[in-house]
C-alpha cells in the first residue's frame, strides 16, 4: 500500500483512541468533582495536564480558571483551535476516514461520520447541556463501536494493522500520561483520609476503564502501588502499558516485511523492544520517583517511536501541539 494511505490509517486509529480518552477523562473528572471532597483545582488541573494543555488554557482563560470545571470542560470539548478538544479530534478522525473511504468499511465510516455530526450539531450541544455524563458516555460508546467494527468488518491486512498500531501506541501514551499526572497529584494528598485516598485511586481506574478488571484480579485494600502496577504491567488488561506496547510490537513485526527496501521499520522495532523489556515490577523501587521516571520513559519512548514511524513509513514527521502529536 502507498505511504499516504498507511498514514491516514495510522492517524485514524490514533484520533479515535484520543477521542475516547478525552471523553473518558472528562467524564470521570466530572464525577470526581461531584462526589469527592477535594479542592476544585485538584480535580481539573490534572485533566489539563494529562493532555499538555495547561499553558495554552492559562494563556487564553487565566490561571484562576483552572479550578473552574465548566471552563475546563468547554475548553477540552468545544474549542476547535485546541488540538486536544473533542471537536478538533473528531474533525481530524473524520477527515482521515473520509480520505480512505475505499479502505475502511462502510460501517466504520458511518459511525465516524455520525459521531462527527453529533459533536458539531445541535444534538450534541443539547446533550451536553442536559446530561454531561450521558454526553461523554455517548462519545465513548460510539468510539468503542467504531473500534469494534474496525476489527470485525475490515480485512485483517496491512491497512487494518496500521489502524491498530496507531490505537495501541496512542493508548500506551495516554495511559502513561494519565497515571503519571494522577500519581503525582495523589501523592500530595497521600496522608489524607483513607476513604478519600481510596476514592481517588478508584477514580483513576475508572478513568482508564480498569475498575472492574482491577477488582476481579486484586483483593484487599486499594493502594497506589497496586493500581500503578496494574496499569503498567498487567498483561491481560487491554489498556495497560505493557499490553499496548506488546500489541504494537506484534503489529510492527507484521508490517516490517512490507516496508521499502532497507527495512527502515527494523529501527522502529529496535526502539520498542527496550520499552517492553523495562515494563516489569523490578523496574520500580516502590517509591514515587521510580514510578514517575518509568512513566516519563514510556511517554517519551512512545512519542519518539511514533515520530520514527512517521519518518520511516510515511516520509514525514508529525506536528507537535502541547504533548499531543498531530498528523502532518
């Protein structure tokens, strides 16, 4: 397949996963702000930090607005010039899907197009005003439906592998960022009430869609170390960093034989192997700094890998906006 098609497939996967991630974080943060006895800034500043938008938000709305949940939600939902917003991301996902209409299945295109019209039309605005939880839930379910259709209605060949490579690398980066930001924030209230501390860690699990899998695989009191190890290392959980990077390794292994002469994809594989090998419980010493250092390496490593994939497979590097990469 030509590089242009592969690039659109890769970015379609990344933008779809990013859509679900932003909606999930906003949904869980909104619930946390309602249920937990926490200062507003401890609820909403992490949401901006996860997507690397604190500086941009402060420039446009002022630092004091970081504790204003309505302002943060509007910024991460409706502002088209914000590269991390839901509207901007769904526009990008639809543009990529439309460009490769002959590659993606009709069902995938229809769901992506429907989600675009929901977010850019009056229906989405009305749902946002009536039920914030329902609004975010609708977006999440539409994306999950689209990803399921990508798996069940497309040929499992090169285009589909590029889509899922994008999904897995985006997911690995988002889980790492979310865990890093929340681990830092939660450590500041570590010596608070045990019930509040447990509620915070459970909210993090819900923000990663990991509450039920964690409770099924763990018994006893919820702790920060247990949650961090689960989101980093659990090989059975499809949003853990290990699961995502191992999946990305498999997809890259399939794709390397079809790259141009000289096998530039082999360098991508060589960059990914150390990241996977480092993801063991032995890489943590039980201290917060070790968790932060490991997560920083995961975030930087996945970003560097995505840039290398863009260079070797597509012939150009992505554009960096905040901590988010955008299609070139």
